[in-house]
């Protein structure tokens, strides 16, 4: 998966025409199976990023298309669109330039109304992404500002169920696959997210641990003691690629095996059979209820025909031409 953020690193050039050419050439690479546009991420939704100049070596500079040794800034927002309709049209253009390879976007949900605006834009433009990745506020590498990590964006469960229900309610769910990410590290994490509406899950931090990350939280200093987040050749030697790649593979295999065992114990033969009533939540010391009872689950096209009261205000206010309606 080729993920493109607000800095458009790897596909940006001096002119719009050369940028399109650069993107098309890289998207055509056989290793690129799909392209994901990152709107926001769980660790720090609504904020950009900084790569210190000390970490921008010759290889990083070449891959990103930036000057070597200079600090690189990722803006907090995309410059090529500013509305839900603009986003949808941009995704259509990306798919065209990628010669039909799957195209989608990733976000950490902050507002149900904003996502409904995107759904309206999809309906009006007749364009849908192939996938949407929902990132939870609990996700990330641990490098985010603490205030953002603690207070900005929805946790994965709430964001995932909101996106799933919005797509069902607008009749778009069968066209779009949903990925879920945000501290997905175990087989039970994987099964839980499938029960909440995901088609698949992503894992980042767990794989970093498998590689050898000890969360020293020195990523930005270029002094990572285990070689994971450093471009210093002396420190990078600590990361044995041959050994660590096998650790990652074994961790992935063990996680999937655990998920399959849990599903088998539930009497489920494949993920499509998982339903919300199978996921239980303890409400208090005496009460346990299923997610099917605890949450409102929309039916296909319900928002188009007869929005439930709990969704009606957001649905009516959602504007396909504004993120801030």
C-alpha cells in the first residue's frame, strides 16, 4: 500500500503536470497494490508532522523528493482540495492516474457530520473509494503530542461503527471495504474490530514491537537505541533485517492463527459470519449486553429514506461542499 500524506512526498514535483507524471509512474510499480490518501491519523488528527533535517539523509531526500539535510514539514491539511466534493473528485483522479488500481483514504474520525458530508459527496458525484481506513485515536507510534493523543479524535470503536453505519445508511457499504487500525495487536483485537463493522484490520505499533521498538521515544532525535527509527548508520546496524523480518512474519502468523481459533470457538467458519450480537460489553457489575442491543445499527438506505432521530440533525446539516458545516 502506497500511503500519501499532506506533504505528497514521493510524487510531488515542480509543476502540476510533472507531479501527475511522477505519481502515475510510481503507482504503476508492480509492488504498489493500492494507493491510500491519508487525511488524518489516530495519533494526531488535524496536525502535521516534522522530520528533522538531521534525519534527512541522501536516501530519504531522494525518495521523498526533498533537499538533503533540511527539515521537512508535513502540513496539517491537504492543499489540493478543501471540501468533501473536492476529496471525492481527487480520489477519482488518483484512480485514473493509477490505471484502476484500488484507491482509498484513511482518517481518524472527529465528527459524524463531516463524514456524512463525504457520503453525500460520493452519492452526488457517483464516485466511491475502494476502501476507507478508520484510524483510532488510541493508535500511533507514541510520538504524538500528549494533548492530541489524549483528547483529539474518536477511539477506534466509535469511529469504526460510525463509518460502517453511515455507509450502510447511505447505501454505499457494499461498494467500499473498511479497514480498522488503532492498537490492533492480538487475535481478539482483530475479531472485535470485524464484529464492529470492519472488513480487515491494520497493525502498526505491534509490528514495530516485533521489529524491536522499545518505545524509547527518541524517534525525532535520530538516536533510537535499537536502530528502528534512525538514519545513523552506526545505530541502524542494531536492526538485523534478516532476523527481524522473520520475527514480524511469525508475529503476523500467530496473530491470525489466534483470531481463527477465537472465531472457531464461537462457531464461526469465516469472518463474514461475525455479527454485533456476538460482542458483549459489561455495562455494570450486574449487567452484560451485546453490541447489537447497545448501539443503533442502520439498515441499507435508511438515511436516504427515513433517518432515525439520533442521526437526523447531522444528516440534514451535512454539506458535500463544506467540511465545517
